[in-house]
């Protein structure tokens, strides 16, 4: 585990920068093959443990670069399916490998490790032949250029600049909306309650990148508080909702709603 972690953190990035994706993957597969051969033919236990460390170092070096190569080979339309197939193949190998090689181990304990080394060498040959194709080299070059391209800095966020006509238009719309939906707002205390509800209903926005994200925290109860100021009464009860008194005429008199002023 220490070999795997240390290689991923300190060794793999440097090797990838110097050797490229294909070279780093080939080196990792070569380390795996060497480690498997050491495990197969090591005369002492200490050397077998060293071979195990070499195998894990090779997995760390080759693992991330093979995933990158698989992503480069896929197109934008099927990249998700291709990466899923890669992960599924690795999982199947971990399940089928021990079962299939069990009989081989019963014949000779060295043969499964030797077969793993041979498989790694075949993988190196495949990666090397892949690197000779012009289309693949072009895709790798484009991929590396996209990674090195600097991210564009979004423009600074600026507040709205409004005129008196804008304020009048928005205020008239808001007053008509509140009146049409039966909110009481003419009294100062009623306007103060509505302002508090509006502050909760419209949480602070933050500009991040090209999009806008809501800062949702303790103000999530805004819509509920806004709804509590609605002066429409329940058909069967009358009482105080927030700072407002609401009533409804009996069913026998008619279905018209009547709203009382603030107490």
C-alpha cells in the first residue's frame, strides 16, 4: 500500500511529464511483468516481497495513464460507455482471474505469475503499436494542448444600474401582484413583514464562473415564511396568520372571501 501511494503521489506525475502517456503506461506494464517474474521464480521470501512491491509500483504508474489513453481513444459520444467497459473489464479480471488460474496453480505455483508477466508484455506490444498510429498521436497531442490551455477568467460581477423609471415599474408590478394575491402591505408594519419575507424568499446569489449559484443555508425557509403572509383563509377556520387576520364567510352566505384589517 505504501508503494502504491508513494508512487501515485511523487513518481507517476514526473514520469508522465517526461515519458508521455504511452511511455508511462509501457513502463508501468514492464514493471508489472518484472514483478510477476520475481514472484514466480524468487528463491526466498524477501525477494518475493520485493517483487510484490514492484508489481504495485507498476500498477500505480500504468493505471492512471491507461485510463487517459482509453479516454483519448473514445469519442465524445461514447466516452462514458468506453470508460464503463474499461472498469467492468478490470472488475471481471479480478473475479475470473483467480478462478481460471486456480487449476494452473495446482499444476505449478509459478505458472500463474509467469502468465501474468506474459500478459503484461503483450499489453506493452499493443501500446507500442498504438503509439505508431498517426491518428492516435494526433489525438494525444490535442488532448495535451487542451490540458495546458489556461482557463479563461470570468468577468467581474457588477451590480445592476437602475433608473427611477425602473424602480417605479418594478414597484408598481410588485404592489399590483401583492394586491391581486390578497396580501396586506399599506401599513408600515405590514410592509416591514413583507420585506423580511422577500429577503428570505430571494437568497443571496454569488457569481461563480459562467453560472449563478444559490447560497442556500439558513434561508431555505423563505418560501414557507412567504406563504405564511398569504391572507387566504382555510375554508373552515379563521384566525391570525403572521401579522394578518384572515376570515372567510360561511358557506351558506356565499363563497366570496373577506379579509379583515390588521388587529
